[in-house]
């Protein structure tokens, strides 16, 4: 199975597991597990969600992680502040990279935005340099769109 087929299958699974469930925590937890189990060469997959004007650790799979990330700091904070997907081929070359897991070599972060409101980011790390590319970006952005469409974000409060 090639990369696009893998992602297409993952999107079908994501749609099935989020269908009819509007709970942010539940859908984020299942999506993190699905990505972690489906995509090769990952060492972390999860979410940082907005609370008190910063990113707070949400549902994830992998080793323990940073609890709090200010906007503009590290890859996650940069993606959130700029509201753009960040692909970092070598995290050691990213200014201000926050190293939660020393095994991480590359990273992709996709912001979660609905109706011009930033709700958080999807963060995925790999122990392989240059792991993420435009195909990953395209399909992970679709996955985040599926997540945003399924959840009741406007009535969600992360605590």
C-alpha cells in the first residue's frame, strides 16, 4: 500500500469513528491513537488545545510531553500563532524547538481552526529526519478538517 492509499484508508476509519460523536476529547483521543497506530515511523501523535491563551497538552499517544506551550514558541506554538501547517524536516535546526522527546528528529503540526477561531494543533513527531512531506500535509489537513466537522468545538472548554 502506498502512502496515499494508507492515508485514504485512515481517513475512512477516522470518519467512521467520529461519525455521530461530537465530544472533542473522545474524538481527539481516538484520532491520536489511529494516527499513531496507522502511520509508520512516528514516536508521538496528539493534540495541544487552547486554554488560557496558550496550548495545553491534550489527548496523545507516545512518551510524556510538554504540558504548556506559549503561542509563537516551538513548532506547535509557531503553527498556532501563524495558523499554518509547519513541516520541520530536522527539529534540531528549528529555532526555539521544544524537545520533549530527544528521539524526535522531524515534526509536522496542523492548526485546528473553525470559523476563524484557533482551538489547538495536531502535533506529530518522528524519530526519522525528513519524515514528513506535502502528502502528509495534504492528508493530515483533511484529517483535521474531519475532526473539526465532527466536534462541537464552540461549546467545548478545555480544562
